[in-house]
C-alpha cells in the first residue's frame, strides 16, 4: 500500500516513538528465502502527482533542477548528514537500493533537509563515506526557501523543530519519480514489503522488466560487511555497538534483559534485529532478512566473530535521558550537562540537551 501521508521522524526521538518503530519492525516475519518472485506481476505504477520545480546544487556543485532530471526515473529521499537517529538507517537503505538496481539507467537523489549545515562539500564527504563508487547518486544542497517549496511540492515534511540545534523533523519515505518528473510511488522506509515493491516498480520504469533482479555472486563476509554498510554504523560507537570481540559477551537489551551473544544471537541480530534490541542506541539496526543467502549469513557471522575487540570497553554505562527518557550510552562523545550539586545528565540529542539547559528544574527527579 502506498501512503501519501508522510511518516514523521523527529531527530529528537521520543521513547514512545522508538517503541512504535520497534513494534512495526517486529511485525515482519523474516525468511531467508524471501525474494521478489512472490510479488504480483508488475504493472506500471499509477501517476500520483507532478514533482515540483526546484533548483539546487549537487555534491559536486553542479546545478540540478526538475528539468535536468527528466529523461530518467529517480528515487528520492530526505536526509541530513549530521543526523544520528533515522538518517543512517535511511542512507543504508538508499545504498541497498543502489546495489539492488545495478547498472540501470536511473538516479538516486537525496535532498538535504538541513540547508544550514549541508554544503556541497559536506554532502560529497557523506556520499564518499557511504557509497563512494555510485555515480548515479546525487545529494542536493538546498536553500531554506527552496527546501520549503520542494517539501510542499513533494507532500513531505522538512522543518526545523523549535529547539534549533541539529533537530530537524522530516519524512522517512522513498519516492519514485518517472522520466517525465511525475511521482509514481511513495514507499514507507520501514516496511520490507514496500522496499521490495519499490525495487520492482523502479525496474519497471527503467524498462528493465519486472521482478527478479540479477542474482549476485556469493560474496565473502568481508565484502558483505562493507557492501551492506555495516561498517558505516558499527565503526562509529555513537551510532551502533562495535562488533569486534562480541562472541560470549553479555548484552543489555532495550527490555533490560541480559543475554549472552552466541552464534544464534548474532544471526538473529542481523535478520530479525527487532527481536533483541541492544539498549542505549537512538538508531536501530536495519533488518537484512531477504538480502542475504544462508551461506552469506554464515560468512558474515564468521567475519564478525573474527573482528578484533575494540580498544575501549564497549560495555559502558547506560543512563536515562531526563527529557525523553530514552536510554543513552555514556561514551566519550555522549552529550551531557553537569550542573553543580548533582551527577551529570546525559542526552540522546542536542534537542533534549537544549530543553534541559533551558529549564533544568523541570526535569530533575
Ligand atoms: C544504519 C546503521 C546500521 C547498519 C547499516 C547496520 N547496523 Fe547493526 N546495529 C545498529 C544498531 C543501532 C544496533 C544496536 C541497536 C539494535 O540492536 O537495534 C545494531 C546491532 C547489531 C548487532 C548486535 C550487536 C550487539 O552488540 O549485540 C549485530 C550483530 C549487528 N548489528 C550486525 C550488523 C551487520 C552484520 C550489519 C551489516 C550487514 C549491520 N549490523 C548494519 C545499526 C546498524
């Protein structure tokens, strides 16, 4: 089902939002053999609305407009580079789309929703970190006015929250736009079924024929770890837990349950991450069910098990953000405020920190 109602994501995530997300992810029953074949035979997706006019610059400072994009279909999404909550998840999916649609004549367009910080240079660096070889990916530096108009025209939300600082509220959808600039589909980024429908519809629009993408050659654990963006999140301790030396360690889950990381735990973490979420991360692990064969899953787990343990202790303290009540890991980079006469307070985002700083008494227990 395609939804026109945008799914809002606040970077200053509330705990209830995180729970909602977890429930939606949890409703998916993963299967290793999932593929595109069970989807109904593809027909051309219906025209929904005309994309708006816009005029921005891409990460190489080249102008990009509605007109310059006509001639080829594209998949669009909305992100900003300093976001630590939903955007890494969206970008990992954007990269997966690029890999699932290899060599096809189409583009991938990420509109920045943070005109203040996302310069062409910052966007070029971001693209380089996530998928340096993808020439079809344009990341657009926007202007406040241009972004506002584009958001209205695409029927999405992209606005700064009143907290300012890093906090931008934006839609977490992917859009499929055809070669004439007409929007042909709006897909939730959270629903695995919609992700597959998007791949199928995109192939149809390029004339590549419906369903099955070419079967990839078996890939080694190391190749998969980098191709599937694992390193982009897991090499940044503020985003995701370091994976080296994990086997046999005790993990504290969101539910406060403590489990030991064995082989089965690692596999489940990859194909059904919602089942056991590690405590203290504002972001969640994207499910890779249906994107790996069982041999690939085995080699990925073997690769992770052999990774060296991180030099700093990953089993850090977990504190509660006094504003949104999310769990926060007390790492070197954790956001904190230390007021006289009390222990430091830790925050999941700049937004919560700013709320607290304005009026600490309102949040003190
Ligand atoms: C978008 C960021 C992101 C990407 C990409 C990502 N992960 Fe994760 N992963 C997370 C986060 C955040 C957690 C902790 C929260 C949770 O469990 O959902 C996590 C948890 C895990 C865990 C459990 C770790 C523990 O400490 O118990 C494993 C194992 C894991 N990921 C493996 C992988 C592998 C393998 C890949 C690539 C195929 C991958 N992840 C890609 C963000 C990511």
